[in-house]
C-alpha cells in the first residue's frame, strides 16, 4: 500500500514488446493498483498483459481508441508468438481480465469508449414508473437497496404478463399472473414476487396510476411460518468454529472478530458489512446497528468481541479510505461485497472446525445459535427479541421449540392406553 511508484517503469524491451499507445497510461494505472493493495509482482503481471495487448494492437494497425470487446476476443485467440518461440493457441481468462480492467479504467477517465459486448443484449421490459417506485418504497418503507433490487427483479418478470399500461390492471389478470408464477417457481420465489407486486400496486394507487385496492387481489402464497426447527450449533461447537481462526494472519484476525460479533450479538450478515468505524463507541462499550426498516439500536459490546475487533483494527485492517470496519484483505482493498461474503467466512470456519453435517453454513447459523443458547440459559423471550431486533416476540418464539428443558416442564403425560 505504501509502495512509491513515482520512479517505477515497466521494462518493455526486456519482454520483447512495444506497447505503443498504452505505454503512457501504464504508470498511472500502476499507481492505482498500488493504492488498491496490489503487490509489485501482481502489478508487473498486469503490465505484461497490457503491454502485450498494446503490442498486438500496433501490429494490427489499430490504435487504443479502436479497441473494443470484439478486438479483445480476437486478441484472445490470435496465433501468439509475441514472446519468442513458445506458441499459445489461446490466452487464459485471468490474462484477459487484467486487460478488461485496464480498459475500464481508461473508459472511466474518458480516454477510450470501451464496449465489451458488440451484440445486442435481449431487451428487458421496463417496469413503468420504476424510478418513482424505488424512491417511494425507500422513503415510506425504509427498505435497503438490496431489497429494492429484489423487488425490481421480480416486477420486471411480472410486467411481461401484466403489460405496461397500469390503468388497465384488474383483479383477474393479477391473480392469473401470480398463480402462473406459483406453478413455474418455488413457493419462496412466488411469495417474494407477490410481496413486490403488492407494494408496487399500493404505489400506483397512491399516485392514481391504477385502480385503488388492487393490492388485495394479489393471492397469498401458502407459507407456514415458524413450522421448521431453527438451525443452530451447540455452544461447544460454536466455540470450535471461533477457535478455528488463525490469529497470526490478517485473515484470521478479521474472521475471528466477525464470528464473535455474529455469535455473541446475533448480528445479520448485512449488519457486519454495513458496520462503520463510528458505530463503535469504545468508552461506553456499545455498538450501533441499523437494522431493517432504518431502526437503529445500541447493543452492548461483549469483552471478547471488542478485544477481537480492536486486534483486527490495530494489526490487520488495511489502510484504506473506507468507513466500513471490515475490508477485504486481498487486493483490491474494498469493503466486503454482498451477498455471500460474510456467509462464506462462516462456511469456511465451520469446515475448518471439522463439524460434520452442520444444519446450515450461512451467517444466520450463528445468529440462530446465539438465540437458542440464550433461551436455554434462562433468558426471556423479550430479552432475546430485543437482542435480535425482532418486531414481534412471535418470531423469537421460533427458538423456544428447541429449548427442551423448558418444554419438559409443560409437556402433558401420554393418555393411558392410547394408541399412537
């Protein structure tokens, strides 16, 4: 990160290359890569790939401004003897990925017009008033950008059947569309699309863009809430998962801090990704979490979790201009990317701990484990609900089904002589 690239120059002649028009941009691109955390060796690999592409453009009589996705595909399969006698029939994907990043870098600065695809992509049917709907649902329901994107994806498919003329929507057409979706997709997908359509119809009605009350015509997709048992790990296995992290490495320090926050406070994966440096109040020992519906709460920061976060910040967190607490360790340095970054950390830790056939491997596994352990330790449903930030204790009661000690105190004896 602190490497000085003011005097760095790529030696093209030693590789037998003449990068021509791309050479003048290699210096500033190398500085950009260094700022993102790339090592000198990786930057040299980028430079070789880019210089090779520039040399090929020169021999083809093309300038950098002529380069597009079609030219890159030709470059990928050209009869390559550029480095001597070793012939390559096709360049690897990683090699081409470096060049694509370089071209996007130039396009962002207005140097070239970079289009990776020359063929037309299939057009999607635009959702009417989608910009206004996104603003309305964010303002009135407080949904996150990820949830709004899921709503938009579901609506784009439904509009194919509903049509773009919103004033012509009626109850029969709406019921037919949802029933067809329930036949073609699983219950969870159909239920999500029904919810997005309900919200969309409420927005249209509020703007006088469709008949009012059509949201009641959306059929309910069957859902038996709280019917399954929660997926959790016993406390001993949770500690094994946490102990599996190698605290001598930056990755291990980061992962241990994340696992402790998940298991001690029952945080969601999104809470970890969105956690900012200013959200931690060290003097008071609290953590600010903005959950669903823009609800902000202050949670107590346990000692071991606080120590793990502090060790990560002091010894492992890269120096980068980001406010998020947890960043990627490897280049490019950036905040953890949704949707599966935190769940992958849990999955790998469970595998390292040697836990055979875990009930699940996502971030919610530790959240469920925390709730179950608290109930078994004697915590009330209200206390667990406050920690997990549930809107209703009915949701928290889901975890009481595995509290065997409490269930044994209320179980009724089996009737005498009854046949099971």
